[in-house]
C-alpha cells in the first residue's frame, strides 16, 4: 500500500473553535448516532433470527420425541414415518441457522457498536467542556476513532470476501492471469 492509499488523520488546524464545536455536534448526530443505531438494529435482527431458528429446531425435536413415544403404542405407519421425518427437518433448520451465521454477524455488529460507544467517549459531556477551544482537540479524536471503528468493521467483511477459494474464481469468471 502506497502512502497515497493510507488514510490521513484529521487535524483541526484549519477550523475555528465554533466550527469544531458545530462539526462535533453534527458528527455525533449524523455519523456516530446513525451508525450506532444501524449496528444495534442489525445485531437485534440477527440475534432474533438465530434464536427463532434455534427454538424452531428445539420444538420440532421435542415434538419428534413425543410422537416417537406415541408411535410405539400406535400401530399406524404414518406416525412412524413422521417420527423419522421430524428430526431431518430439525437438522435442516439447524443447518440453515449455521449457514447464515447469524450469531457471528450479530457479534460483529455488537463489537462495532461497542467501538462506536468508545469513540463517543473521546468527547466529554458538553457540560464538562470549559471552552469551545477544547473542541479543536476533541473533534479530530472523535472522527479518527470513529473512522477507525468503521474501517475495522468493513475489514471484517472484506476478510469474508477475501477467503474465496480458487473454485470460486472459476465460477465467477474472475481471472487475474
């Protein structure tokens, strides 16, 4: 990576204290809070999906156990067939849950959410700030820390894409040679 590809760190040398204060408030509201809310919604969605699939699989396995006990006393082939079929459905649901890796994705969003909360701490509560001049110090730290969190989150997704096998290249038609 060349030096021109490296991200530059923000500094406040060209800002006035009032501009830094305004930009801090805007950045917190429009970038940090928005992204934080997005991460929280995605984490909740993926956690919900994972838990629903887990419960569905568990309920089907419980139903299978009950039907298994009933099919022993019953002389009906339908119940025996259903008893054999239900665990396969439960396994398919568990495989579906594993395939989508909702737990892993929820953990990634949760980690990013915590990173943004840590970045938010770069700016103290407005009541604790004595003068607007302090925003010249806090604003660049907030932006740099936030962007670092966002880059780390994006890099996590890049690792997933970067882990393609050579067979994937044949299927997609990618050819570097």
